[in-house]
């Protein structure tokens, strides 16, 4: 990890008084997104295209790599 990351963690620890690592929220696939994935025949690229079309360019759609990682991780669980 970079030195800058460590300094940022130290600054956050000073500000909050916590020394435990913060929790990561991550991206979770909702039931509606699973439904769209089913309609797309399991094609994550098509899922992302449909999500982008529905989002209207507001930037709330995760990257292709994030979507793939979440879908594969959930399917293998």
C-alpha cells in the first residue's frame, strides 16, 4: 500500500478516535438486477448495458469488473 494511504488512515483515526479498520460497503446485486441478468441470459456485459441505459448517465452503475466479480462470487457461493 502507498504511504499516502497510511497517512489517510492515521488522519481518519485521529478524527474519529477509532483504530479499527472501517467497514467496506461494497456493491450488492439486488433482486431486480438478478432479474435483469436472467433476462439478459446471464450475460454480464448486456446487464451493464441495460443498467447504464436505465440509469440515464448518473454514474451509479458499477464498473464491468465489479459487476463480474460480484456475480461470479455470488454464483460460486
